[in-house]
C-alpha cells in the first residue's frame, strides 16, 4: 500500500471541487478547541495521521450520493449539502473528514456557536468566529490562559472580530496566509505585517513575528503534511470494510452511518440520507413533544414495518430488501409520525421513553391498520387505551430492553395473526406471548413491588403514576407530579420544632418521595395547591377526588407526622390497582377493592 503526500493548500483547493464526502460519513462534530489543537500540532511539526481517499470511476459517479465539506459550521446544524456529481472528478474521503473540515474552517471558513446562557431562538445569541494567531506569542512558552492538557503553545484563538493588537499581542487572521501563492507574495505580506506592528518592538519580538508567520506559511504551502492513500477498487463491500477498520480507533459510528451509503446508492429519485435525517429531525423536534430517536431507530423500523428480518445487521439490507423498503418509505414515514404523536399524547417522550424498541410493536400495528388513533371513535379510544397499557407495562418492566430482537419478532407475529380475524390491538395475546418467553409487559404479585419502589425524580415516575388513573392522555395538557403531603412540611427543621422524635423524622423523610405520596395533577392545579396542607386543600376538591387518586379516606393519616402510615396504606391501594392492570378489559369496569371499602375504576 503506497501513500502520496500533498500540502494543505493543494488539498484545500481540491475540497468541494473534486474531494467530497460519502453518505457513509458521520456529521462534523469537532469543537473549537480541537481545531486549535490541530493547528498547534501542525505548527509544531507533529504528524496528524494519514488520510484515506476513494477515487470513483467516472461511469460510477451517479451510483453514490456525495456531499460537500462544511466550510462555515454552525453548531447544531450538522447536515452536509448534497452535490451533483455530473462533470466532476470525484474522490471521496473515507478517513479524515474531521481533520480536513477543521482545516477548511480554520483557513477559509468560520465556526458559529451560541453565546453562553443565550436562547437558541434569538438571532443575537449566535456568534460567528474565525481563527486568529498571536504572532507575538513565542511557541516555546506555554500559554497560561490555555485550558485543557494538550499543551497548546501557539497563540491561537477563535474570535468574532479581529482581536485588538497592542504592545504585547499582534493578531493575524490565519486564513490570510492563503493569499501567499508565491514566496514573493509571502515576503510582501510579512513586510506589511511588520510595518503595521506597534512601534517600539524589540529585535527579538520582531523575530518572533517573522518566525511564526514563516512557520504558518511553510505549514500551509510548503510542507507536504497530508499523507494519504487512495483506494481505487469500486467494490462497496471492500470499501466498507476498509472504512470500518480505518475508523475503529476513532469515535464510534452508529450502524446507520454505515448502512446509509448502501441505501442511498440504491434508491432512485430521492436522497435516502436526507430523507432519514429530515425524518429524525422532525420526529425529535417537529412534534408537540420533544423526542430523542436515532437514525438507527428509523433504519430498524424499516425492517420491522416491511416484514423483513428484524435483526439490525448489514446482511438484512440486501438489494431486494432495500427495494421493498423504498416502495414502502412514504407509508413508513407516516406510520412513525402517527406512532410518535400517539405515544407523545400518553406523556411518553424523550424524558420517559427508556427503550425505543418498545415502540416497534405499536408502530407495526399502526402500519398494518394504516391510520392513526388520535380520534374519538370507539375503535380509536379502545385501542389507544390498550396500546397505552401495553407500552407503559413494557417500559416499566423492561420488556424490550437489552437484546430484544426476539421480543420484537414475536410481537410482530402475534399482531399479524390477530389482524387476520379483527382490527383490535391484541393486548392480552401480546402479554401472554411475551410472558412465555420471560418478557413481562404487565404486572402480578411478583413484579408489582418494583413499581412501588420508584421514587420522585426517577425517569419512570410519571409512567408509574399513570397506572393509577383511567385517562391516558397525559401529554395533551400539562401535568405535574405532586407530593400529596407537601415536601415543604416534611423537612427536618420543622419536624424538630414540632418535637417529633428523631427515629420518626427519619421514617418521614424516607417516605416523602415514595410513590405512595405522589399523584398527578394539572399544572394549574398543582400551582394552586403549592404548600397547602392536604387536609386543608382537599376541602376545595370535589367528592370523588380521593377515589380517583387512590387516597385513603382517613383524615388522621393526612397529617405530616403520619406520613409513613399514609404511604403504607396508599401503596396497598396502588398495589391492588397495579395487579389488575393486565386483567382489565378495554372497557371501563369497576373492581371492588376487597377489604378497603373503595371502588376503584379499573380502566386505563
């Protein structure tokens, strides 16, 4: 394997003219400090590792989607611009995108970042910065102001405007060195820089400026620091293997980054990479709630929804399977949007969705019935309630955590079979089928205690509390998790002032954040309640409030001193409610809570 070498100036001239990025590459992710460290290494003469290119035959250019390098980077906007390959020589960068993009930003472009504490939507929150070097800074002296452990000694920094030069600093925009297309041009630039320097420079200071400027010129124009190997074989499998091996020591890529190149090379009339990027962005930021789904989730969903092998591996993205996915792509997008709208209405979003794989059976069902469930027909109400029960049970029990391909495949088969004879979501059949394989999506006396152990502040708290109520539209209006006995009353100082014994104080403090002291209230209602003692606030509620929230109807337990007993009695009611979770029909029923005197409405 033979390598060639070239200068930074020559490779910059090729970027976005004949040197591009394949869809296989992940987005640009470097921070300004990493760019500064790269330039500092180059100025010191350190190696910056080799680069790997892939030269595309002219007759194969249209087989691949190619993208431009980002020249003016804005943090948060990481998608590269698509390029038409017609009439171009095309060489793709397989290894070195981050370094080459950083060189491009430092010498020709800019790095736009948000000011600290500023709001993202405010145009004034963003600052577009360029790279500057202090020519008076001796590289033999480490910068005391530099952060980190990289030992940066050249005076490099990003700034929105050229920093003010004075007797101690002489700032120079790094990109201006690109004007020096010849030694004569460099000599003229050096003379201008020295002539414009503040008066009174000593001879050693002038020499520091000359050396720094000359070093920058040599690094960019003279030294062949870009060592690269160019692969010319046109086999995608070979190139993928080379790419994976070349990037094995760097930042790990998601499997979707590798598979995107295969998808984009086969789909016609649409940019698969852009379609998938746009869909992920829309599902995460374009709906009523915020989500945190990945490209991997979308790619795996394509396999599940297209009735293909659900295992997320390269071998399942064959040409035949890719054609099937492309044919169904419009419906897949529609399905995933409807799925997220539904589960977001349940209050399940980036804060509460602990396993995206749990969405797969729901998405498959919606895909098969070809519609959403956000209406008010009996069919929609009944099945959205059953889906809520299934999803909450799955998430709280971890039914789709870990290696869940078998659970997804089994669920898909159960749904497919059930839809042969009806249209309802097969809640009971899914529970039974998963339980037979050790995956629980419902509750019994063995696992209900795990729900009661969930405490205030944990990710699953809202999901656990949603089991207590007949409604499931927690994402439609703002709800708060409220402490029934206010937290402010259960504090050590107040309890000590009331002469509560220390052992009792400990039990109260241990009880205040337990599930038995928590409820879901409308945001407005919770703000009204605030720190009001419960025995006072309850007089302002209607008569069925206690029943709806499974609160023991014993005023003696509502005092903060009796908080441990209150929690114990309420958790008994919650436990009975949870154990009926998997046995309820989709119609609301009444279950007599034996021995308690309460009637609990059992629909979810």
